């Protein structure tokens, strides 16, 4: 048991410590990944062509930005490693619990991803219609009245929007492979 | 006087007044939908004006323009998603205010601030168009770069709880802006032959993805609230515009300063509402007696952002009318509409078509008055959005975002980018990164790079940044801005420590 664990007397203190540790872990994973990416891009930017007409060339500005990003990432990693070490270890099922708590957000994100991937294939109308119905169902439109409203909203926002853009604004939304 | 009366006569007839009214309503609605921008609304209006007399056409488009600047505030306040890039700073205080149960106050503050901002900018436009335009176009690459450096110091005000994470987000925005074709040589950078990246990452896709997708995903994080069919804001509809008018008028310095920032930024070609609202917000925070209240639902923040962005409408017309140089994409479309009617744009515009120019001045006043009436009458309707359950709002707004991202360039790849940026934005939000500096970086990145390289291409002597008076003045302002931000931070930390 380290100092932090001993000091955390109330459940809210413990929850705060767990959150700090989890966030520190998230920062370390994200910032290490980004730092590697930025170092790679920094090296890559060095091979961008320069011009005889200008002293900077196309790689200089990105390199300045990338150098700053590598430094900021380093500072964040150093800070977060300190937080990570200072806080007690997370309970075994912390990640599973967090994912379960965020299940609706992940569900909506999954449906949104499917919708976007389906747009070029099925077209806007036929991809947005099931997305709108499924998303509303997922978020609680389970009873007869709710489902009826969900279908009406979905029809207006898919077929209605497509018709509005086609006929009024003369903009064609994606029609899919079969139209 | 004769030209003025002729302009007024052309403006005050039923068809023109009707099309202007429709324009204001269309502008408000279009900008209120996340993903739809004022530029898009103006471009869609352009073909409809071809059959109208010149002044009617331009007045209608000005009405859409002014309505749009106010409309962007509606989704910023009610959903936390800026309807247009010029409403980013409005989300900082209007959304928390709405969340605290005062959505009506947030909207009323925005409407009045927009009205006064447009009014002040129209007055400046009439009085000072020629001298201001001369100053604006005399700015060289050195001054532009220094202006961007000054604007970048706003990041210090937007960083939230961690300075380093804010700086990281701002710099990340600068990096995102470098993806795609190099602005001067046309060389593609960091695209790795991936078709989705070949055209770069459009700024508006970043804005929609970062704010809308991540905000909406956060809205559905709590299954208990969703199960109860909770709306975005659970409160009664309370809208008292006259009481709020007093609150706005009691902030004359904030209102005037923010409007003048908007006029100046609008008059500088290439800048615009997307920078003005952030700059005005930053200046208001620095000049406030209670800077710690900013970001928590402070009325000064809403007034600054909304008057600042609305004032760019008049500011943008300054170089257009005085010199024939459009200050922004919207001004370029306005210019096109005049040219379609055979009106030559340039320094002689005011001499050759004085009636049209006076008519445009009057149209600005008229459109802002119409915007005020339309908004005051319709805000109760918009406020009903807050009572719609999240189960309907979230998928509907996500669909609007897809439509908006696609119609920007008619590219399916932009909606893939929207998804990717949305997920990235959500991850950043979960790790407490502020998103506004990232958007600021994406806006300012291309302007900074282009002008830095152009300045050094013209003359390799970098000391020119410090020896040209306007450039030096802007750099000094940037320095002062940073010192003030650090001073505020130290003070704030001391106060927090003392309270603990």
C-alpha cells in the first residue's frame, strides 16, 4: 500500500485517484504514440523539396511545428508518468467497467461508422434511414409511439433531406452504386 | 444626397423588403444547423438573385449574411456545437449558461450583441471605409505573420486546466493544417498517397468533427439519463429579451471593443469571423474584472464573441466597397453578385454607383433590424429544441453533420475525415485536452505559413518583422497578451491554493 492509497479514506477520494491513474495511463499511451508519429513525420519532412526562390522551402514550417509537438509530448509524458506512479493500481475490472459505462456512446459511434462506410455504397438515403432508426432505437425509442416517431424522423432526415438538396439546392447527395 | 435617396428608394419597396426578410430567416436557420455555413447559404442564394435588380440581389444576400452570423449562435448555445466557425467562442459561455438552466438568457444575449455588433460595424463602414481600407491593404506579409502570432496568443486564454495540453492542442491544429498541398509550391505533404488525405483536411470538417461528433458522443455517455428520455437541457423555456437588453447595454466597453475588433479583423483580407470571435473573447477576458467567471456561463463572454463576429460583416465590406478587394469568401460571393449585374467593383464603385453603395449601407441597418425582430419572435421556437429528447437530437444532428461535411466540397472522402477527426476529438476530450486551441491552430496555420515564407521570400532579412512599425506593434501586443495570460494564471493559482 503506497502513500496515496493510505491517504484515500473516502470512496470519492479513491474514485478520484482511480480516474487520475486511468487518465495518466491514457495520456502515456496517446502521447507516446503521437511522439513516435511526430518524430517519423519530422524526419520525413526533411526530405520535402526546397526551392531556390525561397529560403524556407515546404518542409521548414512543418518541421518547426513537429519539433514543438515532440517537446510538448515529452513534457506531458514526464508529468503523467509521475501521476501514474503516485496513484494506486486500478482494480482488475476497471477498463471493462468504463467500457460498460460508455456502452451507448460506443454503440452510437459504431452505428455512425457503419452509416459513413455505407454512404458510397447504398447512397445517402438508404444509409441514413437505417442509421436514424437504429440510433433512436438504441437510445430509447422502444415503445410503439417512440418507434413511430423514430420512423417519421428518419424518413424526413433521409428521403426528405435528399429531396430538399436535389430539388431546391440542386446539390446531389451520394446516390450509391446502384443509382 | 440624390444618390442616397435613390438608394433608399430602391431598397424600401415591397419585393426587396420581402426577399430580405426571407434572406434573414434563411440565414438564421441555415447557420443554426451544425455543419451548414454562412458561405454555403450565400452561395445557394446567389443564383436566386440573378433575376433581381442589383440592389435587391445584394440586399438579399446581405440579409442572409447578417442572419447567418446570429444563427450560428443558436446551436452553439443550445447544443454546444458552433453552427458556424464564427460561433466557436460563443460555445464557451453560452452553452454553460444554457446548461445551468438559462438557455433563453444565452440566446437573448447573443441576439442583442449581434444586433449591436452589426450596427456599430455599419456605422464604422459608413464613416471610415476609405481610410480603414487603405490601412488594411497596406499590410504586408510581415504584418500578417505578426497578426497571426498575436492571434495565436489567444491559445493562452483557451487552454483550460493545463497550459501544456492547450499548447499541444494548438500546435496540433497547426500540424493538421500542413497536411495536403503546400500553399506556395503545391508539393503534397504527409498524404502518403492516401486518397482521403490528398486534398488536405478542410478546416470546416475539423470544426464539425471536433465539436459536433465529440460533443454528441459525450451527451449519450450516461445510460440512466438516456433511459429517462432526458433532453439536452432540462429547464423551463424562459425568454425575457428586454431584461437582457439592459444587461448588454450595461457593458458598453466590452460591446464597443469587441465590435471594433470584429471590424478590424473583417477589414483585413483573409481573416474573418472565425478569428474575430476568438480574439474579441480573449480581449474581453483580459479586460474583465472577473476573468475567472469566463467559461462558466459569463454574459461578457457571450456578448464579446457575438458582437465580435457580427461586426465582421461590416468590416468585410470596407475593402470590398473602397478598393474592390473581398475580405472573405462571403464577400467574394457578394462581389460576384454585383458583377453579374454589370457593376464594376473597384475604387470607383462609390463614384460610379453611389446609389447602390448607399443602398448597401442602408441594407446593413435594415437587415440587422430584421434579424433582431425575426430572432426575438422565433427564439421561443428554437428554445423548444432543448426539450427534444437526446434520442432524437443526437442522430439527427449527426446526420446533418454528414450532409454538411459532404456538401462543402461534394467529396465522400470528407465524411471519412469527419469520422476520423470526430473519434480523435472524442479521445482528446476524454483526456481533458481543450478543443478550441486546436481549431484556432487549423484556422491560423495556413495564414502563418504562407506569410512567413512570403515575407522571407521577399526579403531574407528577418529583422523586418521587428523594424516595420505595424508588425512591431502587433508583436508587442502579442508579448503583452502572453504576459497578461501568465499573470492571470499565477494569480488564479495563488487564489486556488489559498482557498484549499
